[in-house]
C-alpha cells in the first residue's frame, strides 16, 4: 500500500466518487442487551463507515485495497463483525487517518454500556 501507483489509484477513485456525491451517513446504535464485543464492533463499524464516506469511497473501492470481499467489509461497517487489527491498520492507511480514529476510546464504550442500563 505504500507505493505511489496505489496511492495515485486511490486518489483517482476519491476524485471520481466525490463527483458522484454520496448518501446520508447513519450511525448504528447498539441494542439493549448487547455484549461488550457487539458494542465495540458497532462503534468500529460506524468509524470506518464515516471515514469511507468522508473520502467519498464505496465499499467496493475500499475492498480493492484489502484482501477481503465486499460482504466481509459490509459486515464490518454494520457491526456484525469486527475487522482484525492488521486490517484496521490497512484501513487507517487507506483513509489517511490514525488508528485511534477507527477504534473508540474507553469512555465511548463505557458510555454505550451505561446507556443500555437506562
């Protein structure tokens, strides 16, 4: 992912997709009774979806740079599964962000847990 050809290809995708516009971004919320792992998966999914929207990319575009199917990536975004850590590093590089932008901090997770008690 570090060669100039790949970065140039990603830039071209970004420019083309920005011209098309993008749909409304909606965040998924954990339901009552969600486990810690489900809450974490949902927050990671929301974060990678937000980053993808900000770049103007489709799921298919992101998958061109990952060794996963579009279905697997979609499951990450909707919180059905969480990506492995090495995929989060690749996603951070694709989106040009820090890994901390994709992983929620402990306060966010604890707040989601507290919200479930209400």
